[in-house]
């Protein structure tokens, strides 16, 4: 686990990057609490074929309960969503894809995640939002997603034609430093959100990679940041994320921007945000990713979004990237063969969510909700 001194330095760094909106912005009030005992009743379990061609068998909620794939962790007041890690099945590994019954249009989503599927070859976990319209018409926001042995997160938007990232306030990619005026701390991977963009791979969308490190406070905005030996690790995904006891991912969705923040568990800002009764993103500093409305009508492109947690295997992304490192690492010729024949490899392929709350903007003050960590599994729903 990262030390408190380490986490404090990281957060001081991130807050020093600030350039989002002024601190007088409206606060938020809780509108929907999907945490703990509210979670499963707020979700539908999708059990159809995987739209991403994954080597997976999604289970109904009843099937998932029977197979111990979902449940409550009463000691921590959290919920568990896992995969089968004992069976070999030629049809694919049993897993869950849970989708919120309710949809939202703008607001603040705060997800306190204790554990996510580990950085295991063959896996493709995602925490994301998806529109009701035929994809990609209603939009898609991938908050936390990766494949195989990835160890850092990328935040991605998927739309139809006519939506781009503005890089006017992005960090400087040449110097490796974070400019004082940068409105986010990550780096742009692809800038066209159109899933059919001609100069990008199909369905890629526009993505911003979370920084793997942040410069120490003494190097903020410095041209020497790229060579700074005191750079601080940011564990945003997979196995490193779990080793650091997770953290909070927060989505701030307004007409002006879609912003994603990450606060590690040990940080002071984690404690502040998790206990806040009226969270105010304008006081949090720079997000890891920000997609502005300068080149994208966010109100038109993103509407009626539902929350989704799922873990699939192989498929259009993890399967296509198998040759990069996992074939050599596992000795398996294909992703499907490895996932089928090595159930024990996926014992850590589970989500544990300590809190999930949606807020709407208000002018006044509201009352508090708190959360806690780690405990025993209870399969009763």
C-alpha cells in the first residue's frame, strides 16, 4: 500500500495543476445513491451475447447469485461482482454485465472502487456509461477500462461523426511537463471521437491516457519534469490500482465539458470527496481527462446514459492485442485458449465497489453520506 506521505504529495501535485473552473461554481446535491444494499436492485443483468465478441457467458442475476459471482461484503458495506475462476467451458467464461435501470443527463457520478479486475492476460473490464439510442448515437463514456496486462487507465468517448477533442489546454507532449494552464493532467491518445474516423482504427473514439506519474511539487510546470527522478506513481488501473486499495473515479458531466478525476485511496482528497455532502469539482484541481465542448456538442452527443460494470474476455480489443505481450507471457497461441484452460488465473478478476452515487447541481447545501473498507462475502441479495 502507498504511504500517506506519498499520496499527499501526489494530490498536492494534481491540485497544483489546477485550471478547470473557478471555485465559486455550483455545488452538487445527492440525487441517487446506488451504494451497497441499493446496488443490485438498481441494476439489470444483461445476459445476451457479447456485443464486443468476447469469450464470455454473461449471467442473469439469479444465475450469478447461484454461482457466487455477485454479492454483498457486509463488513465493508460494499458490493462484489466477479467471474467464474474454477471451470473450463468451451463456450466462454461466466461473468456479469450489470446496467443501471435509470439513465441520466449531466451531473456528477462518484464511484468509490476498492478493487477492479487485475491486469491479467485475457481480461477486458470496464466501468462506463452508454446511451439508450443505437450505438454510437447516444454516446459512450468509458471511465475506467483496459485489457490484458495494462497497468494504467484511458478515458474514452465514442460518438458519431462531428466530435473532436480540443488540445488547446492539454499538457505539452514534447517536453513531458504539465503546463500551468493545462486543464487536465493526462495525454491525448486519439482526438477524434467518431467511431468511424478515417485516420484512426475503427471504434477507437477519442481517448486521454491517465498519467502514470505526476511530477513532484518542486517540478510542476518545469521543462525538466520528464527527467525528474522524484516523479510520483499514479496507480489508475488493474493490479497497481488494487495494490493501492483503489480509489475514487468521479465523472463531472456538464454542457461545457466531460471531466474525469481520480483520487487514490490513501489521499486526503479521497477522504474529502468520499465524505462530502455537497461535492464541488471546481475545488479539486485538474482532472486526469477533460473533453471540452469547443469541438463537440456534448448535450446533443451524450444523453440518457446508463451506468455499466462488466468484465469480458478476449473479443475485439483484448483478443486483437494478444500478440503484443500476452502470447509470449502465457505461452498460449490464442486468447480464447488461455481463458478457457486457466480458470485459476482469473481469481482476481472481480470488482468491489464501496460507493456509487449520482449528484445533480444545486445552489444550496445538503447532508452527508460516508463509506468504509474490507470484509467477508455475503451472497444474499
